[in-house]
């Protein structure tokens, strides 16, 4: 679990009054994250865009690695040949079951 220093937490009402000030603090990096609370519970976090892009790229890479592992296990490492379906087969399958 992530921990926050006192100056990294702001209530939503206070944030609404001084959004520009808090955004400047996050972007200029003395405070690299800002937890927003509502009713004393954390609801969201503001982080610099570069940090978000880095995290998104890492998450996408991790997802790609998971997909690659599933393909390896289901197709490459199989003892018998895998049955492949065409896109048309899948469309028929969904249409027959009224799946949209």
C-alpha cells in the first residue's frame, strides 16, 4: 500500500478552491503525488503526466507479457495441435447466441 505524507493529501473542497496551486506543486515536483480525499477517504491521486505515461506503458507491457504467456501455454507448448477459429466462426458463434 502506498503511504502519503501530510502535505501529499488534500480534501476535495480545499482542492477545488486552489486547484492551480496544487497542480503546480505536483508538476514542479516538490510533491510528486497528491491524494484527494472525500469524507476523509482517499478517492484519487494526481500525478505528473510523465509518471502516468510511464505507469501506463509498464502496465501495457505487463499485459502483453501475460498474453504472450497464455499463447505459449495454449498453442506453442501443446502436445496436440490447437484448433484455430476464424473471425467468421466467432461471428457466427456470437450471432447464434445473440451476444453483442
